[in-house]
C-alpha cells in the first residue's frame, strides 16, 4: 500500500512551492505592469498570470509526469547535446546572468536608493553590490541552517507587510487608473503574457520541481501516481497564492500613477508606495526585509548553480565556482536594475517559447512514442521564430524577415508566432519518423541477429 500525502503535508508543500517562486525579485514586475497597463490592468494581468503562474506550475507537473530526475535528463529526450546546452543556459539565466544580479539590484533599489539624492551617481550601487555579494558568497561557501532559519522567519513577515501594503492600496487607492501606454493600449493581454517571462519562474520550475519531488519522496510517498497527485494539489495552492499577490500588486501599481507618475521599475514603485502610505519608517522596514530576503535568495541560487557547474567540471571546486559566480554577478548588477531587465528580455523571448514547447511535448510524450524527431522538429521550428522575436526585442530588426512573418505567420506581431511552427515542426518530425520507420526496423533486426 502506497502512502498518500495528508492535507496538512500538501498545504506545507504548497506554501513551500509558493515561497520558492515568490522571491523578492518577483515583487517588482506586477506593479510595473500595472503602471504601464493602467485601465487595461486586468487584461494585462490575465496574460501575466498565464506565463507567470500557470506555466511554471505546469512545468513542475511536466517534470514529475516525465519521471525524470533532472532537467538535463528531460531535455536529452530531444538530443543529448540539446539537453546539456539547454540546461547550462537555464542555469546561467536563473543564476549569474539575471536572477542572482537582480537580487542585489532589487535590494539596492528598495533598501538604499530611496534615501539617496539624485546626484549620488554610481558609487553607492558599486559599494552596495560588492558588500552584498561578498556576504552572499561567504554564506554560500558554508551554507548552514542560518539561511533556512532567516528564510522561514522572514518570509511570513515579508508577506504580512506586503499584504498590509496591497490591502491598504485596495482600500485607499492612491489615485484613479490612468490610460495605458505603449503596447498595453492595444495588446494588453499579449504584452502581459510576455511580461511573465521576466519572472524566470518557468525556467526555475525545472529546478524547483526536483526540490518538491525530493520533499514528497522523503515523506515516504514513492508511487508515481501519488507523487503526481500530491504535486498537482500543492501547485494549485501555490498558484492561488501567486495569482492573488500578483493581481493586487498589479492593481497597486496601476492606481499609483496619478500621484507618483510613471517610474523606471517595479522596485521604485514598491518603495515609493510604501513611503506614501507609511512614511520613512515603512520604507526602512520594507528595505530591510527585502534585502535579507534577496540575500537568502542569492545564497540559494549561488549554491544551486555552483553545485551544478561543479558536477559538469569536477576539476573546478564548488567553492571556486561560488566565488566566480559572486564576482560575475557583482559586475552584472552594476548595469542597474532597469538595464538588466532590458538586456534580459531578448534572451528570455528566445528561451521561453522553447521551454513552453518542451513542457507540452513532455505531456504528449507517450502519444507520439517519445520519438526524438518530434521533439527536434518542434523545438527547431520554435527556436527559429523565437530567435527573431528576441532580435526584435533587442532592437536588431530584420525588416525583410519581419515583413514576411507578419504577412504569413499568425500571431507573429504579438510575439506568439512560434506556436503554429511548433505544432507544424512536431508533425513534420513525426512524418520523418514514419518514413524512416521501415529502415529503422530493418536495422534493429540486423542488430538482433548479430
């Protein structure tokens, strides 16, 4: 008889999953979406919830459904080289390229910058990030119970304080919703859909999924069906919490424009809203909590990425990788939060559609017999289109290609042109397999006779 997860255990896993996803960095995107979307905030938020909540949770369930132990094994269904390259790129994205530097940027924007003059220059950010990542590095060299204790104590306090802020913003809005700007005027849902990429959660889900599965197995739940059922229930809890906080944060941002104006990034919005309602003391408390939360997140990411890269390159020790990642993250963080987000968009526009296609192919794996040709055809077609989406986001448009795709490829202008090619690529891949099937059987027979 296989053990089942109790309601209390499922609740704990759900909150654990929520805490893994809802890092301090995730606080900054919904308010910014709200400011830009204005009166279209609900439509934009719906799109954001698809990729910022639904897709990450679906990725976890896909990983559990596959029965694979890690992302590399799952991605190797496409091809071993793809499995290695995609996994490395994912760890770089959730590590030193974006997520780790972002933790330092968010801490600075919320905890330090509100108390500086506009003439402060780049020196405060340099000093802060050096100190922040030095401490993060030291803690990651010998990660102990202190980080887990700080995280467990801080998370409820942080969520309580954020809850007070957003509840106050709902009951006593700063101002009326203003007109939407840029693409939020006519493409609010699709712009919100793409904004969800910035959370990096669909990429991180492939890593978090392993943590959740191990926690469930340690409970004595070993049957795949029960693991999947427990995971599905836990993701529903986490999803509900994420959707609630993202939605109210988006509304808070939308209602702040009338008095605060359009700000550069979500961290500034959060800091100024906190100061608006609770004064300098509220801003100090928020800054302190966010900084500690970001430090905990940073240590966790440095630890995870250092362990992964050490497993690939055993000649380089875990501690050396931790130092390398901390130093590199310090350098990247000094381009500033707004610039970092801007740089990340083209890469995420390219990577996310591949991750989405991989998730759905995982669910359909048994239906097409797990044929590598199906994976390869679908993901190749997805990559070819998403690459141009990334180039467009980077400002490196190719007019001839864009005009062709705009004319003949559905949804290309809203950044979803990769969907139809992904399906067509899978069909073409399966067709290639069926054509090769007789020769493959003959080869198998020859090998059997030998």
